[in-house]
C-alpha cells in the first residue's frame, strides 16, 4: 500500500518509540458464545506466545444468557492472563468494545471477534506493522464470497453512501478487527458519546494506519448475532452519527418543491387568464397531495432520528454497567 512522505516520516519516528517487549492486550466481546470460546483460545494462544511480547486477553461478556460466563471463568482458572468484564445486561458490541478499551493498559490493543472469522494468525502481521510505526493496523476483507448476495449488496451500498455523506470516510469492507496503539486508545477514551459507531470513531481519531488484506473464513461455531434488523440500525447509527447531510438534503428538496410550486402557480394563473377557469383533475390533485405528504413524513422521520440521538446524549447515561470484573487471583 503506497504511503506519502509525511506518513513515512511519522511511522519511522514512531517505530523508534516501540518497546522491545511490549504488552499486547486482546479485547474480545462475547454474547452467547459458549461454543466458540474454547476453539478461539486454542487458536489464539500459540499466535500470542510467538509474538515476543507479554500478552493478555480480556473478554467482555455482554449479557450472555447461556453458559458463556461459566466457560470464561473456567478458562480463566486455566490461564492467568485471561480476565473478564461481565456486564449487568446486554449493552451491545459497541459498548463492549468501549469497556475493553477503557479497562486495558497495554502498549498495543487488538480488537477481534471470538468466532474465528477474524483469523488469529493475522495478529503477528498486525504487530509487525505496529513495530514499524503504524498506530492503527486493520484487517480489510479482500472478498466476501462467504456472504449472501443481499449482504454483499447492502454492505457495498452502505460503505458507498457513508463515504459520500460523511466528512470522515471509513475504509470499505473493514470491520472491528484491528490493532491500535496506546495513544489511539487514549484518544478514543475521550469520545464518550452514547450512540457509538466504532468504525467511524476509529477513523475519526486519525493516526497513521495500515490495511492488511485477508479472506474472512466461514464461521465454524455458533450463529451470528447480527441479523438484518440490527445491521440496519447499525447503518443508521453510522450515517446519522457522522453526517448532517440528510438534514441539509431535505432543506434543498423543500426549496426545490417550493420553486416548483411557484412555477406551477404562475402556469395556472396564466392558463386561467388565457383560456378561462376549468376544473382540475382529481387524480393529479391526489398525486400531488400524497407526494408532498410523503416528503413531509420522511423529513420528519429524519429529524426524529437526530432528535432521538440528542435526547439519549442529553440524559448522560453511562455507556455500560459492569456487574463484575474478574481478574487473575480473584478466583
């Protein structure tokens, strides 16, 4: 991936500040993932052991209703470098990642899923690029053959739309799987908004970044927790959280309709003066009423989305509530 001279200078300077034996922390949000935890730890341990670094794994149990917490506690008894944050209820993956970033104290932090669709073997490459000076190293999907046609289509449209309406573009086909430096974690800690779209927040803070292409494998255990409804709401959070263009668009649309209405009124006036009064058609009148009504309701809905988010922010509720934080030596 090409880089400009400024980025090359920054990464070279940063590379000199990397510790010889860093502490690498892995943050793993989980929700009803009792079947996936064992295979995940079996796959990730050898990779972490080969990093020439101290490492730890922090699981965030996001209100699981199965035996996820029991399995995590059992894993923690076998491995002292595992710790657990247990939420009081389900707050969502974005809140879980935020809790992990708030809790860790490491030189580099890796955020990844437990389902092994984020290949653990990429961790070594992430760390290598981080040692070279990049503050953010993220996995970019080179293809989406494992997804359905609908998911591929909607994902492509989302990234395209988001990057057109937002002044903070996000890389396409990139999830939460990434390594971030300590100073990036500190910057993210200052962003305490309640409606959290982490892909946008990762991009918003900036810092020298590097993409690592990979093929995302099929999930070997369990089922995805992100259905179409959650993905739709997730997309809305991203667009409304990082752009005011929808509000401006309806302002311009309203002006356009106003101009059209004035021109049509002038046309009717001139026609009446020249040809006399006639009775307008019922069908055209209903079409105009329904069209304007649809525009009004849609614009009110968009305004409502922004007002709802402002309401949640004004309440200043915590992003998450921790029921218990299990650390080494607690059990």
